[in-house]
């Protein structure tokens, strides 16, 4: 477990690597995991570490408590902890380093997002490649409710995720999408329910870990490269993307893992043909 800070101090992020799985847990439940300076710095540190380690093949992003992430810590803003526009700009840049680390890496990321996700938390959610939420979850923008504009990749990623018109619906209203709406819009991949609503967060996390372990049990490098190809596509022309796909599949073909899997697939197909 990653532990930086004074003895007895509650860490704003928990970080652990176990059998190839890096778990990053936002840990300010009393503030709905909203970002202040401490969480921002910890977020940058652990995301950069997780995406730089050779022993990490999948990343699980979750949060402590009843909500995933409420964005920026409005109470800290009101109390003067963030005193100026320059301060909030600098804070955003710190968090953006972590967002880029996750989205630009070749490691697949699954999010377990229970409860409410709002404001910049929406950007944090979209750093994942596969998002799982609870049946009671709500997701929205809500920036304009406090006179602010989207940050933490919301304007960069939301329209790509749900389309421009739906993105505008979300940022131009104080609307919170229900879990089913978020699924219908394509903002999340799965919705998890439970007979007892109190069990939903545990089931969301369990399902997210199941997805991450699925990646790790398979050709996780190939999953990671597939994620990279899709995420990085906007930086290339169509012709450049085709070329990059060709280069990537060629590199994958030469790996021992791909050679073993191709041979096993061919042998299984031949066996089925003979039966």
C-alpha cells in the first residue's frame, strides 16, 4: 500500500498493486472525494507511478464512501483554500497530469463509480476505458450552478463519449443523468444493482475487479494496445491511423504471447473440424 505523509494522517488516495492490478482509490469520503490540493498532488503521483510500472497490466479506479467524485472541493474554494483563478488553474494542471497519464497509457482502466459523479468527477470517470456504476448512481456536470466552466477533460472527452448534442444537454442544464440514462447514452458500460441498495457499492467494486482480472488473465498487452489505438486516434489522419494499426498488429504478431495464442486457436479449430 502506498503511504506518504505524516504518521496517522489519512491518505487522500490509496494505492496498491496486486498480481498485475493497480488499484487507485480516491479517499476523501467526507468531502465526496472532491479534489483539494492534497488529493490533486496524490492523484498526479499515483497515476504517473501506476502507468509507469512494468508490473501493472490493468488499473482499477474506485472511491471510498457513498459517492465517486464531486469534482472540485467547493467548501475549500469558499473557505479560501483556493484563493484565486490562478490557484484553481494551477490545481487543474496538477490533476490534468494524472488524467493524461491514464488516458494516454497503454494500460486498460476500469472505474467503479458508485453514487454521485459530478463536475470534474465526470472527467475523472472518463479517464477510465470501461466504467461501471450502481443502479442508484447519478452523473452530471453542474459547473454552471457555481458559475464555473468545465475542466478536467470534460469538454475534451464528453462529446466524444456521448455526441456533441447530448454533451451540450448535460453542460447547459443542471441535469443529473440516472444510471440507466448514462448507460443508454454510452457514458458507462455497465450498471450493477442489488436487492439491498446498501450492497451496491460493494457489488460495483467486485464487478470492476472482475473486468480487470479478465484483462489480466488474457492478452492484456493486446487489450492495452487496442485501448491506445482508440484513445489516440484523434491525433492522426485516417491514413495515419490505418498505418498505425498495421504497425501495431505487426508488433503484436511478433510477441511470444500472440504466437502461443495463434497456435492454440489454430489447433482448437483443427480439432473441431475433425470432430
